[in-house]
């Protein structure tokens, strides 16, 4: 099974990245924020794709990690001064990965529809944990007053108060995640989880402890999602329990499917396209009175994607690598334990 | 907490559980037989409730509304199956989740366009307007008891249909072994359409019946959606018996469990988090615990 | 006045183009807006035009349009232009929507929202950008408390406010044992706090606080618990569908005739008495307005509103009307110069005027100082019984303004 992106994919990815990188040069504040949000959800969608497209686990509660990361940053940030990214980022990743490991250890025992539902259950628990308590502002949400900076001693290298800086940082993060995930998927570990997606029984018969592989994949996915939540919290400095809700999780799934599951770069395209369509669906000049009911448009859009774009945009744009096994390639490379 | 309160809470829990069962039973048969996750199940409950409101206003009685609303809901279910759900057979769960997620968005906005966004109440039938005294302070609304009785009767009817009729036989065959019914030469196209229509009609029927007790307002569909999934998963997908047990557990959790947690509302677990903040969490914790104990629910078959 | 219902799609289109590498970079040219005397004053509304709260958003917008129309469409030599954006009552979308109005639409005034979570999100960005902002409903205490800001005003109430007077009323009537029952989220908790503060001096006791998870409406077990406690009275915070169901369930459970009085913040019976029917009869609530409030300004206001929109005005319309009045005052003071923010702020701060709700002015924290009325439902209408507390000001804990 190939995970090496083909040329059309790389070209498209480069075009998207360059387009997004240029937004601060030509666009005003709102465009920069929308572009940053696109990048955030691209990272989030990639983290989901690792589960959906490569490990065969359909998580319906992944927004919980996204939101948890945002809340961790909020709670960790001092009220009146900027937190140092060099400290905050490891803390956010660490806390999210730790919670991911706790939840993962339980949920990975189930499979199929039960996995979908039990991930939903844990996400709902975390949603109500923040919504019903006063730990971080409850239902009204909470502020990050001063945005994080990257400082060495007294020198500030990166300040997220500057929107362009945040966008470029996020873009760098997105490309790094993309590269690292490709390396991960090409590694022996990556080959095993893809083997599990194709046929878990066979992998077990071959002597792999599939539970452990799935768990590690789940934790990595949670950690990647935490990067998205970290950047999201820095865009406006406002976070609310709804970030952990099942609708956000559903939107994440929609982005992955829209872009093309199991392609890794597809979810990037999917996130950009989904947010783009959402922006257009609210334009009165374009859709008339439906702008007040733009969710109808989003609903039809999601349904159309499911019915018509079975391989997602990436699949339709030609030549994208698919996680779908060729008969020959289902064998685990090497056939031995890493 | 005294014994009287305990008993009344028991009654409350059973009554709420019965309603949940009616909603969840439709979901579980669609799940079990067709292998389709229908996130839009709550939307049919919502449609039922709004039909109860507009048809009662038109005909003057909830019973006429039931008589007209049930076939309307059945037709709507059939229409949705033919237009959308039919494409989902043999697709993976992910695509089912997404497509029906899209349906929720459409249903919600259609409700806003057709029926508006105001809350409405649906009049109870005259002969059920009274309440039965329980203590010197509290009495129990007759309609709630009527609702519970209807749910019980429907549960009985469902048991009879599943155990004793030809359709029931096919349903049982289908949920235990989908390939079997095809091998037996049963027309799955017709069977699936029937089952989906029945499943969604049950949700709409629950909405119709509950409307006089619960009122009608935007967002009611989603309120029951997640909780009915919890019920189905606890019981084991496809198991009607499981749905019944699951619904009772959730109903009792909601009444008794919450009362007990609230008794400890002065206990702080950490700054900003007291025990009674956990009422919503417990339902999901129960579901997670059961799935970890029995990964296919209480009465589900592991696959 | 013209209501342009559109907003620029340049940003979004340009973004998509650029993102796809097409390079339609022309789309990114900032929307230059000359602050000339001819240009219209841009008022952005971030209100729910869909979903549960759509009716509130509509009433607020209608009343604003009416107030602007009454000013002959010209205020301080400039016309007003409304730019409407659906808030969807969803906090995650709120920061983005606020940015859209401020950064992309370059509005001079921002009016919204209805939902407290959305208000929190909106206030964060409004503070950073310094845009003149008026909140026509959302009651989150923090916004005119620790988060108060020179450019943020409220034309409605703080969540604390409608609770406090009911506490005073029940305390004065000698109610000894009271149960609080509310949706356990920001607005409910703050409303309950208001009640507790008002009730505290009377020597009565809050024997139980029951927080119902928001937005659950399964009330049977809560009612049973209240019945077993047999308090003298219950103070509640529920609204919309939840208020309808709670009041009906209360009556159906026989508690209406049990000697336990059900009271609440005004939202328990606001706009929902028709759906509640006989169950609502006799309920007493406190709020800063009532449809039946008999004063000249209110009578004229209600007549005009009915004439213009064909429906009855409500408390939300009054809040929208007063939000528009603040904008009018600000523009008049500077002859339409929206650049003179300090002068506009001072003008609004100094406003003392007769609103349909009665005398209206702002506290140092920019929250209304207003009368709270004790109301009772009679024949499906909230009738004013008395002024429960006159010129009530929010404590505004933590606000450093003024």
C-alpha cells in the first residue's frame, strides 16, 4: 500500500499552502482569521484521518480532544501575561495525549458501531464536565486574555497577537503534521495499523498485539488534534464547551469524507472546501432568503458529498493514493514484527 | 430522602423510561436489521410532535391527530428511505452517520420554515385533564399514566409482532443473520423499506403521544436523539428487549440518580466542580461502563 | 433608511480562489470605507435569525428599524444602514461572525446578541477592536462586571437583575423556606444569585438549590423533590420551551393548589403564556418590563410597533428600541462623526430618558439602571402589580469603569 503522495496531490497541496500563506499579504483581518481556521480544521481533519482512513476506527467524539486542548491552554495561561509557547505547547499535547490514552485504553476494546457510540459517550461526558461545572467559566465559556508568545529569555521570537504570525505558525504546523504522519504511515508501525484496518483477524493471527497498535494510533491522533485546538484557542482567545460537542465532531467527519478518507492530504482540501462552502452558503447575494436557513444548504451539501463523491475531492481530482488495499498489497510488508 | 419520595421517583423513572423505550425501539430495529445508523431518528420524533400540534389545532383532538399523523409519518419515512437511505445499504457506518447528519440539518431548518420557532402546547384530551393525588402535596397527571400505559401496550404489541408473526420472523432472521433472509428468497428491498418506515413511525408516534405532555418547540428532536442512542447501545443493537432494559435504566438514572446526586450538592470535588454537576455525566458514564463490561451491550451479539 | 441585507462576499470568494491557487487576489483588496458625511452609518446586527431564538432576533431588529425610521432616516446628517448577520446562537461561530462584521464589513456599531455565550465571544473581540457595541439582550453578568469596557453597553439587563427583586418581594412577604430551581448554566446560576442576594436580608432560608442540566426538560423528578420538601415558595429560571413545560408540569402535578408558590424571573412567563394556558394564571414574576405597563411612552411605542409590523411588541422589542436610541444619541452628539468615539461614549453614558420600560439610564459599568416590576399573569397577560424595586443597578462586581 503506497502512502507516498503522487505529483498531482503534492502540487495541489503546494497550491493550497501557498494560497493560504499569501492571505496575510493581501487579505484583511477577517480573511486571515478564516484562513487560520481552515488550517486549524485541516490539522484536525488529518488527525481524524489517521483513525478513520488508516486505522479503521470511526471516532464520533474527536472534538473532545480539540476542545480539551483549547481548555488546557486557557487554564494553563496566566491571566495577565502571555504564556510561553515553548512551555504551553508541550503541556497541551501532554495533557491531551494523557487523557487520550486513558479514554483510548477503554474505547479501543470495542469496535464498529459500538466504537462510534462509546467515543461519542466519552466526548459528551467531557462536554458536560466543562458545561455544567465552573472550572473554566461553565456554559458562558472562557477567555485567554493575552495570547501566547514564543520567548527565549526576554526576547520574544513569535507573538500570536499578530494574526499573520499565527497563520504562518499554523501553516508550518500543518505541513509538519502532514510530513510526520506520512513518515509514521510508512514506518513499520504505520504498515501494521493499515493492516489492522484491512483485516484485524489476520494481523492478530500474524502475532501482532492489535489492541496496543490501535491504542497508540488513537493517542497519536488525540495529540495531533490537540495541536489544532491549541491554535484555535489562539485565534480569538475565546473558548466554549460547544467546541467539544458532537456537532463539531460531525463536522470533522464531514471534512475528512469530503476531502477523501485515507489520503491524508484530502482532509486538508476537505477542511478548506467545507469552510469555504459554509462562507458562501451565508451570502445573501448568492442564496437569497436561504442565508437565514443556510444549514439547509450545508445539509444538502453533506448529503451530496456522501452520495456523489465516494472517494472525496482528492479521489476525484485524480491519482490520489488510497488506503484501499490492492489485492497484492494487503500483505504486511516483510510479514514480520517490527 | 423518605420512602414516599423514593417511590414517586421510581414511578417517574419508569414513566420516562417507557417513553424512551418507544423512541429507542424504532432506532434499534433499523440498526439491527438494516445495519443503518440513523442519526435523523430524533427528527422524526420532532416531526411527530409538530404534527400533533398542527393536526390537533386543525381537528380539535389529539386522537384525530394520531389517526392522521401516523400514516403521514409512515409515508415520510418511506420517502426518506427511497430517496436517501436506500443508498446507504452496504456502505460503511461513517457514510451513514454523515448522510443522516445532513438530514438533521435539513429537517431542523424545514421545521423552522414550516412551523416557525415559537414554543407551542398541545391540549390534552378533556377526559385526561385531571390528576391523581399521590401525597397531600403532589398528584400525578392522568395523561402521564395514559402515556405510560400506551407505551406498555405498544411494547406488548411489538413483542407479539416480533415473536409470533411472519414479519417478526423475518425481522428476527434479519437481525441475527442478514444473509439468511436473502438466501430464503425474501425481498430485502421491500423488507428494508418496511422496517425503516416502521422504525421512523415509532419515533413519530412517540412525538405525537408525548406532545401534549412535553409541549412542542425547536430542538426537541435532538434532545431525545443522543439519549435514545445511549438506550440502544446499552441494550445491545437490534435487541428490543435490550432497548426496554436500557430505557428503564436511563429513566431511573434520570429521576432517582439525579435526586441522590443532588443530595450531595455541597460536596466539592475540586474548585468549581460539585457532585451535583455530574448529573449529565452519569448517563454517559453508565453507557461507557456497560460497554466496557459487555462490548456489544447487554443483549447484543458480539460480531 | 435602507436595510442592506447583504455583506461582502469578497473575502470568502477571494480566499477560496487563493487557496485553490487560482490567485484571484483582487478579492483581497480591503473594503476601503471613507468616513465621509455622505456615507451611511453601518450598524451590524449579530442576532439569531434562525433556530430557537429567531423570534427574539426579529423583534429586536424590527424595533431598531422603527426607531431609526422615526428619526427621519437621518441622524446627524447621515443615513443608517443595517447589516444583518445570523448569530445561530452558537458560541463557536460567534467570534468568527463578530470578526466578519467588524473587520470585513467595517461596521460603526455592533448590536447583538441574544445568547450569553455568544455575547462573551463577541465582547472579547469588540474589546480588542474598540467598536461601539450594544448588547440588546444577553444578560451574562461578566460583561458589565469584570469584563466591562468603555465601548460596550447593554440595553437589556444583567442576569442578576431580574432575580434580585423577586428575592426582595418574597423576603418582604415573610416567606421562610424557599427552593431555587433553574437550568444549571450561566444565566440560571446568575439569576439564582440575584434572588439569593435579594432574599438574604429577610431572615428566610434557601433550603435547596436544584440545578437542572441545560436544556433538559424532564421535570417530573424535580417536581417530586420539591413536593417532598414543601417549601413556602420556589424561585425558578427557565425560558422558552422549558418555561412552557415547567409551568404546565407544575400545574399537572397538582402543585399549583398545594400552597407552594411558583415564582420566577420574568422569562418564565414572557412570550409563552399562550402556550402555557391556564397553568400560567396567577404566576408572579419580576422583570424590567411588562406588555401592560401603562405609561405614555409605552402606549405610543406599542401602537407604532403594531402599525409598522402587524404584531405586538414585547420586552425584546423594547430592548432593541433602546439600543437604537443609544445609537441615535451617540450620532446626534457628534453630528454623525463615528470617528469621535470618546464623545459618542460620553453621550450614551449621560443619557437619561423615558423608555417604554420607564426611566432609563446607564450605570458606570454601562448596564441599565431601571425599575423592576412585579407582574402577575391575569387572563394570559402579565399585569403589573407594583414596582418591586425602583432604579435597580447591577452590583457590577469587578468592573473598573467610572
